[in-house]
C-alpha cells in the first residue's frame, strides 16, 4: 500500500533527514505544526490528498484560480519563480497541484493551489523544444468556490511566504466572496484583531497604489499602517500617484517603493528641509542609551541597539500615533 505523505514526513523527521521532504510545504508543516492555527488542518488535507489519484494534465488546459493570492508583474516574485523553474526543470515536479473541473469549460481545469508550480511549468514549455510533452501532476477534486478559497488559503498558511500586504489583499478577496471577518480568521490563521487591522489598511490605501508598490517583501504591518494613516488625508493620495511612475520608483524594490510613497505622502518631496551635516543625537535616559539618530546630507537614520529590541517594537507600534501628533502640530504652526 502506498505510504501516506504524513507517514513519510514522520519517517523523515525520525531520521533527522530534512532534505528528504519533497517540497517546502511539507518542511513547513514539520517545523511549524504547533505554532500556527492553520496547521491544525494540514493533516486532514494531506490525508485526503493521498486518497485522490494523481493524474497528468496538459498545462495549457489548466487555468489560474479566479481568486488571486499573488501580485502580478512583481520583480521579486519573478525572481522566485525563475528559481522554481530551474528546480523543476532539473529535478521534476515533486508535489502535485490541486485543481477542480472548470465550471464553464469542458475538459479544462482551474487551480485551487499550486500556481507557482503551474507557472514554472508553463514557462518551461514556452522556452524549451519538444516541451509540448510536459505534463503537470495534479489532484482533481470537485470544489465549490468557497472550498476552492479555503484550500488555496490553507496552502498559503503552510507556505507562509505571502508578504503582509499580499495577505491583506487576499483577505479583501475572501471578504468579497462572502466570508465574514470571523470566518476569515481560521482561514488565514489570524486573530480577529489582526484581520481587522488588514482591512484598516486596505480600506484606506487605494488598490492601484498597493499594486504599484508591489508585494514589498520584508515590509510588515507598522510601515503599511503608517502609510495608511497618512493617506486618510485624500489630498496626499495625488502626491503619491505622481511619484509611482518616476524612474526612481520603478527601478526600486518594494521596500524602497513604500519608503518613497511615505515620503511623498508626508510632503517631504514638496518641501525639502535643510538638515545639519553629520549630526548625531543620542536618546539617553539616565545611563541607558535607547538609540542614536544620525543626520547627514543624504537623510536621517535612527539606530536602536540590539539589547533594546523591546523599545524598538514599542516605538513601531506607537509610530502611527506619533505621526498623527506631528501632523497636527505642523498644521497648527
């Protein structure tokens, strides 16, 4: 009898052989199965998949999920896709995708999850000679839209490489599909407070600006929240839209793009300030140094010592409030 995925994972763990797991998804299950609410559902899903037959499909007859959890036209995502394409070309597709019969096209299918594997195989087909013989391994299951979203979200939780803003925009799609905030929580593996915070950003930041900035790898909730707070003044949105087509913005990665967008929304581009040259100020309380602020002609950098990580987190959480206080004081002056 064919050994189940879970059994193979357990065998690999007992051997201490992390490299024998066939895909990053299974590795994520091993390393985080006690730390995420989403992981509680993984065993059920993987067991169900072992009961399905794996079939080979023509990739050209498989279409993307109608619910997009990834940003298009993002250079960071394209680099990751290129790496996966090289891996599949040399080692083959190790983990099947999950599809459902297409609801409106005969002999066609829609992805529930496995978009990157499907996209990589399609790219290999487009580039290689004789690539028309390449097939994509897939599980096929009848799924409603709600079930498709849940399966797609489950893989997101296991994969855990969606950025914060990708997760926020995915939550928007879940809501548009009719799911309540409470129903979204277990799907994303987040608390109600965390889900509400996602929507506090997406209801303020226009969608075109989100996609212009991109997935912004490494940029988390504090910076997106600060950006949203600035854009509550709708007049600032036009200032940001003016810079998203600039050469500097377009050539930058997501982290730099959001910094430029925040700078534009803050009015720093319109009113450049004269700053002192090479000035350093220490934040000292008693004998304790909480941080240093260094100002040069290129800008100002705040450095917080490694032993003051708690202060850094506290400051990041308070930053939106401090920015509002600064904005109000600037308006009164």
